[in-house]
């Protein structure tokens, strides 16, 4: 089985005015294709840092991180952005920042698909399907500012999966959702 994620001996040191802080210290992790993994730990344990490294948004200070066959430790920033756009879905814990305030929810959900060249009819079908699935069909024409926190978070999740990514990375994806 091919590994979707293969991280070995990953260290991430953050430089601060107070001194260096280690977010990750020798983490090794393998996630196979189609495997679902939840990373649990207290605040400050490096969960968000790990996600940002696997998404190619940060580089490890040491160690290696291969995601979907690409070595993120040496991948140029532009190629990392293309990989993320084409093959990854990312839900950040600060999901509201990822929602363009001037677009309606249906457009937000399919924005990545549009950027990848999907036909308008396919985008409309996918948006309707996902919005119905999360109980937000009526919100298709709404702007993010008109939504509750939980509704906005569901829109962010829909947007992350609309283009059917090979890898979904989610940082506290249910933080504002009720049961």
C-alpha cells in the first residue's frame, strides 16, 4: 500500500523573542492511502504545526515529510501551492479566514473546482450536493457574514472536499459544530 503521508524524524522549532520553542520533536508518522487518522493532544503539542507541514505551508526544521509522493522539505513554494490546490483539501481551525466575504456560499464551495477548470454545470451539481448533505441548501446565496459559526465551518468543510482531494487535512474541523 502506498503511503499518502510519510514523515520521519520531523522537528519544527519556532523562533520567538523569548527563545526557541519546539513544536515537534522527532515525529515519525505514516498514513496509508484511504486511512483516516485523528491526532489528539493538548494545546501547544504541535497538532496545527504538523498539519501546516503536511499541507506544505511550513517546512520542518529537520527531518523529512513526503506527502502524496512529493518531498515537501525540498519542494519549491509554488509547486507546493499547486500540489495543495490540486490534490489536497485543507480545513484550518481559523476557517472564517478562508471564506471570501464577497462570495456566496455556493460559489465558495466550488471556488477550487472553478480554479481547476471544472465546467459550470458540474460545479453547480457538486455545490448543491454538498450543501444538501450538510443541511445548508437554503444558505447557497448567503454570504459568510450572514452565517453562524457552525454554518460557516460547514461551508469551509464543503469547500475543502468539493474538488475531491486525494488528501484531506483538517485542524479542529468540528470545533464550532454542535452534536
